[in-house]
């Protein structure tokens, strides 16, 4: 029997590793592991756990139609694999690759132990169109600027046939009828926050509408790509002729993924070391005001309150809120990155890290340090009627609404001076 291990690929259709397993000639048993190293750090009603769980239920019932089922485990992956191989004869293990440092180390450890038992561990590219070093410079080094990476990505894409596939050889699923656990069995409860279905009908107008949060014209594809409920190949093929701008955003996702793979130290460190000399203020009280959406800057507060209530924030507002934290308050981008990681339904380490470092000016191809978003000007451009702001900041016209916690002009000057001083300090 072969085992197909679901991770960030929560679907049966167009699943590279699954199709390879079903083509192997052996019976295939799908499994999923709720990794306690990860989920023990989450709240009991974390919306992402509910989303994963409900998607697994769908997969389980789909497998039942083939006479099979999904076996769900809960615990330490290394220990679980040891238990599995002691109880049943495993011929091979099939997975789709993970590019985050934790996933890479976990897989390397498990592969090593399986190989000791003469069990092959086969991994496949699935969550990206191009991975690792498939899009690199002529000299073999990785791109650290987006535009040339994008051009090379498109050049390769246009000369490659990227096809989606259906489930192959369903008769090769292992006959099984495992009992599916409840959320409560694992110490979780259903979240009140729901992950919305994605909507690609907005894609043709994406260029014209993407910067206006009140229009709510984004596709909501993020969580679905993050957890693989839909294939990236399917999505790219559907949108490639409808919006160059939307496709560009998908390429940004892969750009940040290859940055993380080539430079894993960016998880905790500035991509550009020259900014290591910045002396962040890191005022805890001010950070809490930002987290709660009580800064006195309506567009910032609207974004943070939307995030807290729904697990989503419009991308334009993400840039505004991130810039405000790093520049206006001079709070380390790592604090904001960690808060977004806790709250965002579409949290993906590479993109979250890349975008926060972009906003802070410390990342690859980042906004220059002297670029400080003006929240008032951003509001005039992208929410002039306050439609978005009034939706989330109900107390905007009440006496209880806080005064601006900083003066924009003074905060801007302070930020630029602090960055300059940080660069000079490191230079000496």
C-alpha cells in the first residue's frame, strides 16, 4: 500500500502527488495529520482550522464514493509516521512539496526515518507553477527584484504547457472506511469566521477596481491557494487571458516563495542587512492601539477592525496599515507580521513576510525607506466617500473615537530621520 499525505493541497482533483501515487500501480490510502507543533499555538476557534476541517470532510465523503476514506491523525508528524509504519506495510509515501523552513525540515526528518525502513518518500511540485531555482538569472543566482523575475517567469510560462488534470485511476484508492473525528475531539470548536468562496468573475475588472476597498471586488482566492483547495494551474489557466495585473499578483506570490526558499533567514531577519541598525521604538501601548484599530486614523482603523472581525483585509489597506506601523509608529515589522500571521485567513509565510519587509523598506525590491504613506491622501484616493471606513469604524463620528495618536508630518520626519541614522550607524 502507498500513502498519500495531504498537507497544503486539500483537494483530489489536479493533485500532482496524488495522481503519481494512483499511477504507481499500488493501492493508495490518503491521510491528513493535524500537526500539534503548529495547531497547539492557535486559538480553539481558529477559522483556518475550521476551514481545513470542513475541506477534509468534503474529501472524506468524496473518497467514500470510491469505496475509500480519509484517515485523520492528530499529533507529532514524526511520531505518527513511526506508528503508521509499525502497524501497516507501507511501500511508498507521496507528498507535494512544502517550501517553508519548518516544512522542509519536517519532511527531511521524516524522509530520513522512512528511508531507514526502505520506504521511498516521493515529493512533487504542486502549489506553484515554478519552484525553487526554476526561474533564475543566467548566472544561476536567484532574482531579488520582481520585474526581471516576472519577465523570466512569463517567458518560461509562455513556452510551457501548463495543464490541469482530473483524478486518475480512482479504482486504485485503498478500500477503507475510517471514522472521521470531530473538531471537538481535537480540542477545537467551529469558528464564527468563515472563509468565503473565491470569485473569479471580478478578474477582468481587476486593474480598474483593485485599489478601492469599498468595492469589494477582490477574488478572495488567497486562502484557497494557501490551503490548496484549488490548483494553481487551474487558476492561472483561467485568468491568464483576462487580466495581466491579476496574473502579476500570482507571480508576486511565487516570487516571494522563491525568495523564502533561497533566503530562509528572511523569516526573522531583514533581507537587506543594511537596515539592521534601525532603532525601533516598539511601544507596546501604541502597538495595542494599532492592533485594535484605535489609532485615530480612520483608514488604518477600518483595516484593522476588518481584519479582527473577518480574517481578511483589502490589499491596499494592508499596505497602509503596515506602513503606518513601521513608519509612523516605528514598530518593528516583525511585530506586525506576527499579528497578521495570527489573524489572516490567507496567511502564507512567504507573502506575509515579503510584503511586510516591502512596507518596512527592509526587503527585496522594497519601497524606499523615505516613502511614508499618508493615510489622509490614501483615503482621498481610494475611499473618498468614506464608504469603506464607515462600514468598519462605526464610531467615526462619536466623541469616543480617538484623536490621531501621532501627527502625520512629524511622524514622517521622525521615521526618515530614524532610518537615516540607522543606516549611518551600521555604516560605521
